[in-house]
């Protein structure tokens, strides 16, 4: 444990600090069936690792969805966001309706030592708030990345966080399976060097594009057939 703590402090002190991507965090794009999209999450949702939102998850996902939809989209994201702080962020936003919510949360809960049961409770509350307050009809929960494969982290810290991330991701799959209209999108992309940003931790433009393609494919696989609220 002392070694793991010291390694965590060493990584925190030496890690390259990359900013969130510049660019708009809401907009409208495309023509076709109206689609109200919310992207909610941590630094990966905020586009850390690329310079502009056009090359981040939001930009690449909206570009794909705009081919068939008129997309009204909002990005609510912040570096360091956990499930607890995501709940506070939601509470501070103006109430509005979305058809789809894409979530990117979990890494900070894993590395901050949040207890698995607390994380499960928080995630279930997030889903409930999205459904009841924002009228979200379909939820797409991005899987917790395999921290055991991240080049930035030394062993044994990498192994410990990797095992925790795997447990959290398995729990997320169970949460989505029991929630109805919530879809767990497993992170099954090998972490090739071209997929990782300069800090060794966040996605590169290549990985953001692949991630967006997977989310878009999942959204297209579950069309919104009922009338919007």
C-alpha cells in the first residue's frame, strides 16, 4: 500500500496536464429527424487530449448523427468529474428534455478510491435523474476504460487500478441491464500508442473518432420509435 500511494503521488506530480478541448459545447447540426443529445462526463467527454471539440467525442459523434438527424446537442463535462459531482452538475443545470444521454464516467471514481457500492448507488441515481428530470429516453453508458493497460501508470499501481476498473465496469454492465433502455458500451479497443494522447492517459483524435463511431452505431441500433415527451 505505501508503494501504491507513493506511485500515485509520483504520477500526479509528473503527469502532463492537458487542457479541455476548445470550441462550442452546444449547437445544432444536420437535417432529418430531430434528436436531442446530451453528453455528460469527465475529462474524456470534455475532449482532453485534442485541441478542439470538433476532434473530440462530441464533435465526432454529432458529425455522424447529423447525417440522418437534426441534432440539438449539449456537452456537460468537466475534468475530474465523478458520479457524485455529476449529480451536482445536473442539479445546477436548467431543466430541459433530451432524447439521448451519452455518459463517460468512472475513471475518477476508480482512481479516487470511491467505494464500489457508493459508485453503484450514485450511477443509479444519475440514471433516475436523467429519466425523471430530463426525460431522457435512451442512455448510453461508456464502459470504464481498462486502466491496467494505460502506459502512464507504473506497476503495481497499474495492476491495482486495472482490477478496480474491471470491477466497476462489470457493475456498470449490471446497472444498465437492470435499468431498461440503458446500454453499456464496453471499452474493447486495444490501447495502441496511436490511440493515446501525449499525456499517456487521455484519448487521441484517432480514439475519439473510433469511440464516437461505436456510440453512433449503438444509437442507430436502438431507434427512438415512441413520441418525444
